[in-house]
């Protein structure tokens, strides 16, 4: 871990050898025509799209598409494959904005010139590459089209090959990716973006080889920019500022700490847990989750739109939710921690090559699991991350250790605060098991639509109310996407309701009121919830997030859920039909 940090912090060595290493890699991986001054002359006769894709994907990169193992949604005890669209520099919705594509071209031109390309030559060739990316953007399948997991296509491997022929021999590709180990033709593949691959054939057919070669090398350079000299990252700021509002580089030590966390997150978590995570927090949060789970089950008895058979199935699933709080015990065992990180090899002074080595081994580790039964209740993220999540395939709620601190949680705070924060997050994650995606999975994490038509219809009516409500909110003149954010909005609304109910049953009244803080306990509950989502967005990021983020803009996460809450309106005496107490409210759970 220290070796990686030192290598990352050694900017002088990165600046001295970074370009040389990159040019050698470009040459070894097939070259291109944008920077032929410094690399082997590109040859259209010998260049192969197949070989180029295979070389890049073996490094863990994702030109045109990506391949990974995946828990079988119909049988969560089995691993299968996932093949998905990929390969764009930006989110697909941004390619119809000329200002953005022009800035992308200017950024890529500067980067190619830093690698030795002639500016005029680079510009002429990059124009064609960006046009190719625009074509890819047009055929990208919107996530909204497969929000319902039942509609996500799953096919046999032998049928998948037809989607790639003739531009890619998919059987040969698999042989390379799995290092010669045979993958059975009957293997299932989750294939949700089939239409993308159907159209990709035509896009590749009408695209010149030279453009494809330049595209692949450009995307390669973009993928490793963080490991190149500082001048490359400064060049990237043009497009990052326009799209994300990021106008300056982070301090180097912050970048290197983030890199260390990315690869040694569990090791860092072990130190954090040992020094800063009280065992009592684990017990307290687990008790809170159980209280809120009980509230959910109790509420099901009075859900009018649900038939009894569906109610029994939902109660069965809710009762089976497994709580994972704080951290996995194995990280406190030094031998197990070493074994987990044994594939990470650091070559000091070789930052770029170290990253590619780690990426390659990470891919290999993933693909090798195809023949193994999935590890249930596996920690998908390291405990040093400030986050909580619901794992639909394990039917588990996970609270990572780092989230169990202020402002999310503090054992000495009034109950109103802790229920408004960590309690609400608990309810939010539980509801994800029964949102527009989670409701299609059973107690064991298997995709199984067991809801009666009556219940499904009632759920759809409630969902449409949320879609309509959140789609009316606007940010910078842009309407929010109530369909894309539906699952998160259902979880927010259900979570705040369940947490308030649990709080009212369990909380002890405060024996005092702090001077200058003349709020009731109930009001403090909602204030605590609201302050969790305090945020400052740059205008650029805010616009981008509206198009591709499944979470609603933070301002409207608060306004949307609280305006649906009768408890909030009662606590703050909001007049009927005022903005925060509309007569018509949306509710599912």
C-alpha cells in the first residue's frame, strides 16, 4: 500500500517516462495513425479489429462492449455472463450538444499532440473518431428501456455469437478472454442491450479501419489518463469543466489516497475499524434496521391495493432480509487480508504499468469465478466507503462502517436525529427490496414475478404518481426524469415514512431543549433527514446528472419525499394545499 502511494506521488518519474511508456504500449497494441511520428507505422492490411479488441479487453478496458461474470438472476446460486454496451468517452445523451463534442475534440487533440502527433493531422483524424462515437451514442440503449428486470434479455451463448458476426469472432474472443478454458455453448448470458449490438454491425461495416484503430487507441489513452504525466490531466480539464464543472486538479496526495483506497480498501478499512469503529454502533444500527423492518411488515397488513397471496410473499421476503453492518470479520485477520490482496503487485516507479497489471488481474479474477458458485453475502464494497446499499441478489441490507459517523449517525445524539438519518437510510434500503426493480426478486434473490395482477396494477398506479410528481420538478429549465429515478424515489418516500413510525414507537422524549433550538423532537427528525442531502452542485454537473443519474437532485429528494409525508405536514403545521402539503400525495409503501 505504501509502495503504491509512493509510486503515485512520484510525479517527476511519471512525467519523465510516462509518454515513452504510453507510446510503447500503443505500438504493442496495434498503433494508430494519429501519432505515427513516434510509433510503428500503422498498416491497414495487418491491423485487426478482433486482435485490437481482445488486447484491450484483456487489460480490463471496455471498447465497444464489456464482458463480466454475473449472478444468474433466475438462479442466484449460479454464475453466468453479462455482455453490455460500452465504449463512449461521455454519457450517450451528451453527443447531440455541439459545444460538448467540439470541446471533446479539442481535448483529445491536445492529448494526442502531447503524445507526439501533428496538430493538423490529429484534428482531421479525430473529427472522424468523434463522428464514430456519435454513431455509437445514437444506438446506445437507454437504461429506461430495461428498468423492469423481467424485460432484460437472457440468451444462450451460442445465440450470442450471431450478434457479433462478422466483425468479431465471439468464440475466438471468449477463448482469448478465458485463457483457453472452454465456455459451454449452453451458458446463459444476460444481454440487456441487444438492440445496440444489432445496430453496431452496420455502424462498424460502414466505418473505415483507420477510424476504428484511432477510436480504440483514443479510448485506451482516455482510460489511463490518471496514470499519465500532469500535462495530460490538465488537458482533460477542458471537457471535465464543461461537463462536470471540475476546473482544477485535486491535490496530488488526495489523488494518491483515493488510489490507495480503490485497491486496498479492505486493508485501510481494517485500520479504520480497529481505531475508530465502536462495536456498540453495530448493535445499535442492527436494532434500528430490525425495528424498521417490523414497521414495514406491520404496514403491509393495511396496504389496500395488495391481495393476500402477494402480501404473504412480500412478508416472507421482508422477514428474510439479512443485515450486514460495519465490516466483514475477516478483515481483522492479517493472513486473510494478505491473501485477499495477494494478486496486487506494485512496481515502484512504473505507475501506468502497475495500474494495467492490477486491472488485468482484476479481470482475470472475475472471469475465473464463472465456474464457481457465487459467494453469498459477499461485501461488494469496502467498509471505508461512506455508503449503504441493498443487494437484490442476496436480499441483504449493508451498512458500511464509514457511514456510521456524523452526520449519518452519532450514538449520543437525540433519537430524533439518528432515526431521521441512519433510520431513514435503513428504511430506504429495505424498500429497495420492493421498489420498481426489487419487487421482481424473491427472498433468495431469484428473479420471479410472483405478484398477483391486482397487486401489480396497484403498484403501477402508485409508481405512475411518483413518475408524474418528480417529472414536474425542474432544474436550470430541465425537467427531472421521474421514470429513471423511480426506484430511488420509492425508496426515499417509503424510508422516511417507516423511520418516522419506528422513531415514534421507540424514541424517548428529550429531558431538555437546547437554547436557541426551539424545535420539537418530530421537527428535528425531519431537519436531520433534510440536512443529509445538503449539497452544492456546479451548474455543469447538475445538468449532466439530470440526464444520467438514478438519484433525484438532492433538493428535490427532500422536497419530493417530505411533500408526500403527512407526518411532516403535521409536525410543521403546513396548511392543506400548500406546496409542502398538497392534497394529492403519492404513496406506495
